[in-house]
């Protein structure tokens, strides 16, 4: 079994360390995969922690039983089973901040955290087992096409959305700027479906908002630490200085986290150069990574 894990940039939720395993390439052979994986485990662990073939045997036994007894489903492929097994392995550490993303989810994740992507600009979800529009983004292609909150989505191009999970629907809707996607909606209050052909554009994810509050207070609400956040934050600080306000609130409520480098840059505005910002401690297995203020 060969696994190539791509850690292009670290992603952290606010206030905690996290490990997001984003899979770029995965190749597996059933028998050779099992032997190679066990060999790797044996090489990496102390003798007292060795996982034997006998301990691992139930996994292969369950695989065989399910393969023989379970009704075949086109939606469940051998590769899906591999991704599910790896997700289970990651979750076995019982760390809510360590997760595994298979390729389709990792692409969406990287698009989101980059701060922009090609799409139509609407949030979608599931309501009563039906894929629906949660909200179109302001001034987005979806908004300009007349898409409304609550509209049901029946088809994306020629593909029915019945039973389709949100992440799969998002992957179908997103695409390069300038390309067209045909979406079949049932608008709120309507009985008949309509087809809207929407041209994708670059969708910028809202990163921060600013406002002046009574009492000389300037508020910066930061939604996430994306690749765009440091530059936007720098501009927001300039607006704070120009406003004449003398108090600053940095509102991180609801912020799920983001790039460590972005948070590091922004923390450097508030700490003297060389002051500790965060330490990544990996125990005895490797040297800790220490991030100190750049004194921006």
C-alpha cells in the first residue's frame, strides 16, 4: 500500500492544534496492501506496540463478509471502503481536531480555505431529504439568476440530486470561471421545475467585516483565516487608524480556524518581535515547531 499525504499548508481551528490529513494519491492492492501496511507499522512502532497479523485479521474478515453478504450498491465502491477505513483510523485517536479528507472533500476544503473558488455563489443544504438552497451570496451569479433561499435543487446538469450528499452536489456545481452549469430548481411556492443556466464566476468567501461602534470602538469581525486574511486584515487595521477610534475589538466568534501562517502573521501585529505565538509539540517523535512574532 502506498500513501502520499499532502500537507501543503497547516490548518488549525481557533485555540487548538489540529491535523487535517488531505489525501492526494492513494493506491492499494488487497493482499500486498495488507502486508505492506503491517510491515510499515512494524517498522515504525516499538516492540510492545506491534500490531500482529492476528490482530488485523478481523478487518479483512469483515471486508470479506460484507463483500459476500451485502447487497451490492453502485454508490459504494472498493475505494469508498478504503476511504471509510482511513476515516475510522483517524477517528480512533478520539481527537476531534484530527480528521481525514478523501480527495473530493479535500478539494472542497482547499478551495474554501484559499478564500475563493469558481462557482455560482450559493450555500446549499438538505431539508426533508431534499437538496435546497440555504442562501445565495450577495451579487453572485446565483443571486443575479434569481435563485432564492428555500429553492429545491432537482438536477445539476443531467444528474439527479435525489439522495445526493451536499459535498457531492457542491463538487458538481463548482467549476472554472466562465463555464456554465444547468441547475433544475423548484422555486419556493411553485409546483413546476424550472431550469437556470448559470455561468460560473470567481466567488470570494467573506473573510472579515468592519464597523465603528459607539464609544470610539472599531470592530473587526474575522470569519476565517484564509489565504486572503492577512492582506484584508492589514487594510482593516489601516481603516481603524483612519477612523479616529481608539478601541479595537477583534471578533472571532464562529471562526472555525484556517491557515496557521495567516494567524501567525496577524498575531504579529499585536506582539513584540520574537515573542512566542504558538508551539506545535509532537511529543518525543520530532522537534517542536516554534512560531514567534515577526513584529510587523
